[in-house]
């Protein structure tokens, strides 16, 4: 994601939405959150509320990825 000209707190959190380094089954889940984060960046200006929204979206992404991991471990 291009964070040129974005506030440092926005640029910092956005990097955690990258997903290419993950295994394919986790990429499928993580990509959904990446795409939504990109939409938010396209629509909203930097603000404390954007940072809070991205942080909560990141928390949700982490939960979803862990749920996918749990499902794959259970077989």
C-alpha cells in the first residue's frame, strides 16, 4: 500500500496488512482485510479515528487468521 504523504501512525499500522509472505490458505483470509484497509485509506483522511479503525481492523484480521490456523490444525 502506498503511504506517501500519510501520517506516520497511519503508515506504521498499514504495513501489518501485507499478506504475500503468508501461506496461500492464510493469504485468502488476510487479503480481505488488506483490501478493506486500502479502501479506508482511499476514502478517509488521516485522523485519530482512522488510526483507531485500522487498529481494530488489524485486531480482527489477526483473529480471523488464527481461526483459519485453528481450522487447519483440527484437520
